[in-house]
C-alpha cells in the first residue's frame, strides 16, 4: 500500500490523497525506514515535523511540500490531531 501511495505522489502530485499513517506498537517494523525512503525519493519536497510544530499556528514551512512526515508524535488534544 505504501508503494502505491508513493507512485500516486510521483505520477499525480496535485491529487488529494488520504493521510497515510503507519502505526505499530512494536519496534523495528520499518516505519522509520519507510519515511527515510520517502525522504530520499522526494528530497526537498518533504519536511519532518514534531508535535510542537503541529500545535503551532505557524505553518509556512509546510506550504508547498508534497510530504509532511512526523515520527513518534503524541498529540494530547483533539484539536491538534
């Protein structure tokens, strides 16, 4: 499914796509490896964000990016999610 998602991003970058969320309670399942692969493929068209970035009102760094990736984020408030 992740590879199909990346193909859509490459072939139709302006097409709205659902949010892809990789979740596993276990470690060593490849989630970080997948984000690294996406970063290597899409380069400067990606941005890594943290929980504080998502809680901020300032979102200028995200504008114009194809991928916004976030790892190990705990969102406490429903508004943030």
